[in-house]
C-alpha cells in the first residue's frame, strides 16, 4: 500500500507558530507562578510579603508629604494585609489618605474585602484646604469602591454603624495618652477572635524620630499599647542601617495577632488609663465613649474609666495654694 504524501502548506506552518507561542505563554505563566510562590516562603519577612502588590503603587505613595510613614512601614502594612487576607478592616487616623491607599491597593484583588476608615477631622490637618482622605479621591479613584470613610468624629461615634467581625484594625492617631488607649477599648468588642491590630508610631518617642530638631518624647502611647496587648507580636525584620541600635531594633510599626479570650485581659487594658493623660478629651467625646463602653464591659471597668477621668481632671487643675495664717 502506498502512503499518501502529506503536503506541508502555509496553514500548517501558521499552526506550528501559533502552538509555539501558546507554549511560550504557558511556560512564562508557570515560571511566574513558581516565582511568586518562592517569594512568599515560610521565611519571607512580613515587609517583603507580596511586595509586588505594593510595588504597583509605590511611586504614588513616595514621600512623607503623601503618606506619613517610612518606606519599610508601608511595606509592612501591605505585607500584614496580604498575609492575613482580612475581609473587614478598620483604619483609625486617615490624614491625607496615604495609608488608606496602601490598604485599598492591598485588598484590590480580595473578593468581599472592605476598608472602613475613621478620622476625627473633616479637613486634613496637614493641608486644611483639603478634605481628609483626598489622596484616594485624587489618585486612587479605581480603589474607592471598597472604601467607607467616616470623618468628623471619634471611633466611638461610628463603630456601631461599622459593626462587628473586624479582622484587622490599623491605628495611627494622636500617639499621646489617652488617645489610642481609648480607641482600643472601643474597638475590642467589635473584633473577630484572633484579629490583628497594627499600630503605627510605636517608636515615635525615640531619638531617631526627631523631626525638624524636635523630639517627640511624650508620644509613647502606642508603644505602651503594643507592650500590653496580649497576642503574638511582630515588627519589621529588615536591618536598615546595620549599625543603628534604634532603627534596627525598635521599629516604629508593629502588629499583634490577638490571643483568644481577650476578655481575660480586660483589667490589663483598663488599668493603663490610670497613667497620666497628656490631654483631656472633650466632654462629648468622653460621654460617647462611656456610653459605648457601658454596653460591652462590666461595671468594675467602667468605674476604672470614670476614676481615671476624675484623677486626670484633678491633675489638670491648678495646684491649690495654701492660705498663710497671719
Ligand atoms: C498621623 S495622622 C494619620 C496618618 C495616616 N495614617 C498616614 O499614614 O497617611 C493622624 C490622623 O489622626 C486623626 N486623629 C487624631 N485624633 C483622632 C481620634 N481620636 N480619632 C480619630 N482620628 C484622630 C488626625 O485628624 C489625623 O488625620
């Protein structure tokens, strides 16, 4: 039997070329998958976790005039979110919206994830002519659909509307007592079990945080909170300088994956309120906070809160002068 001769025409040639390109594409895809898996091994530092996601917006969040965080802190925030994949995120302290943009970018491809942000001011304290969060509006419009911004009040004003089951809370507000200490108490009952709290400026009082010749020795409340929260704690690991004992050991950002049974630690969270307060919140803020706390904590803790207010009110009053008998 004679075999028919097969003619290799142009169609066959094009099919071969097409198959070759499809093969190349598949190979490239496979290599990138393997590569990205490699970048997130069990030893990956948290600030390097899914770094490619942060890199997408890196050029737009450069400089302190956009985001009030150092580069390593921005990467750390991105890494924590990419690692834990939280669905419901609360941010307290927005300013221009730089940290909000980093969080929104990190959750862009996470289905059902949403960021709720709260800021006491309506206008940005750094640029008062602009609204809080303006950077997101101006430069990250495509990320806005996963964002709910509440301004003009403290966290206690909005937390019931935001609701329970918060997976991750990022706090970056005044850094002086009672500030964030009160926010922690307000937020705790609304967190999921083993939620993550990320605290910025836990080292603002350190000598390396000097800005325009000033030290921030009084700004240590987030450092205290980071110390007393119960859970697994971590900070960036990248040694930035190799010889700076502050920068390479005490970083300015940290995260706590909370232990279960946080209720067992409530005393340890209310007790630090007895520490001297740097400022006295206004009467409305104190009333809203107290109303909220009363719904979630036992009476003995509310008494501690009231006693701390009273003690600090007395401390802020002028010292009575002794009448000298003639
Ligand atoms: C350091 S800035 C936040 C910076 C921002 N996270 C970033 O990295 O771009 C602090 C912000 O906290 C806000 N703030 C101060 N006290 C607050 C409070 N008790 N509750 C909510 N926001 C507060 C200020 O209005 C300010 O916008």
